[in-house]
């Protein structure tokens, strides 16, 4: 298998992975937003769930940034303009 084909395959995999992470991050943001309802008293806020989801969101965002950088490097190596 040529190196170029291998790099193209890696690029496709990373693009699919980043789409999944972005979808998950958007769902987490929506969930956190819903749970932070202004109609709930402070005592009724599900703080543990909000914090847990925020931690997962932060990890997702770090992975998204890492993947974007890896994608940029692969695109540069393949001579592809960033999308």
C-alpha cells in the first residue's frame, strides 16, 4: 500500500472521529444548558450531573482540538487545502 493511500485513509478516519466528537459535544452542551434551568432553585440543580458532563465536554473539546491539528498536518502532507 502506498504511503499516500495510507495517509488518506488516516485523514478519513480522523474526519469521521471529529464529527462524532462534535456531535457528542453539542449534545453535552444542550444537556448542560437544559439542566441549568433558571426555573429550578439552586438546591434543585443537578450539580453532580452538570459537573460530570462538563468534565466529559472538556475532554471532548481537547480531543477535537488535537484532531483538528492532526488533520491539518495530514492535509499539509497530502497537499490538500483545509476545508
